[in-house]
């Protein structure tokens, strides 16, 4: 949606932060069931991790 609005930089930040969060093994229940050694987070905790990764990337 951000790309559709013409906010490509914001879209890239969010995409990179989500990828980093998943790569670190911190995921929500739906993905935790499918990954080895993953840490299950509540949705709000997952969002906090994504935001932290956005802050680290930018």
C-alpha cells in the first residue's frame, strides 16, 4: 500500500524491518509453528520488534 501511495522509501523500510524480524526468529504464532527455534511473540510484541528494526535501519 505504501508503494501505491508513492512512498517507496517507507515501503522499503517496513519490508526490510519485517524481513529482519523474521530472520531473527521472532515471529507470531502462525509462523512459529513452521519454524525451528523460533520465538513466539504476541502480535503487539511482534509489532514492537518491527518498529525497533525500523529505528535501527533508518
